[in-house]
C-alpha cells in the first residue's frame, strides 16, 4: 500500500509477509492510529491499533485496506 493512500481511522489487515510488525500481529486486523509524513525517511511509517488493545508501528507496505 502506498503511504499517500493510508489514512487515520482506516481499517487494515497486516499482510502475512509483514516483517516490520510484531509477530503476534501478522495477519491481524486493526485501525490506523497515525501516519508519518511523506518526507519521513524511516521504515516504521504507520501505527495500528489492534482488537486486543495493543498498538504497533510498522511499514505501510505491510498492510492492506479492508472494505467494510
């Protein structure tokens, strides 16, 4: 997923091939809490909140949008 397409509040799924998210969240669904600016050069670009109440930072390429 491109960083410019990621929005706060968006429902997403962490891809099974994700390497930046914690192992327990691989394949999990969650809601985007925050997104870094396009000028940010690091790898952890999105923060996602999961149903268990946990949050994790990961890379925007490791998530895909889910339509409800």
